C-alpha cells in the first residue's frame, strides 16, 4: 500500500472517530464539548479522537490480554466495562492536555463508548476505507 493511501485511510478513521465522538456529546448529557465556535469544536473533537485512538492502541491490547480470563467468565460483558473505562480515561487525558472535552463519571463513559462504537461501525460501513 502506498504512503498516500495509508495517510488517506488514517485521516478517514480520524474523521469517523471525531464524528462518532460528536454524536456521543450530542446524545449523552454527561459528555460535554467546549469551544466558542464550530471550528474550535471540530478541532477539539479531532484532538480527542487522536487521544482516544492512542489510548485504544496502547492500553487496550494490554488490558485485553490481562483480562482475557475475566472476559471469558463474564461472557464479554467485562469488555463493555473496559471500553467505558478507557473512554472515561481518554476524556480525562483530553482535559489534562487542555482540550475542552469532559466525560462526567463512569456511566457517561460507558454509554459514550457504546455510542462511539456503534456510530463508528455504521460510518465505516458507509464510508469505504480502501480495504
């Protein structure tokens, strides 16, 4: 795969994640997005999408490997809990680095992770990424 195609694929995934995060902020009252203008909000969503992607790329494989027996015992329910915690953690990191994005508590993170997963899946079905 050429470098241009990989960059386009990465940008599409970033925009899809940012759009899914935007839907989550719209649907869930415990997730807040700051910013004065639409441009600021879009940039914040793109920044949070990068943070969320990095958290999922770095921490999720480690947590999944460590928690695998518990995932099996809980029939996968624990996977939803871990996704919610990682979403909540991503919101905390975003706030710490100065992005105006707040996830208020575990349940907001839990529901936000579900919304982001569903919206991302739908958008990835609709928008081809070249694979």
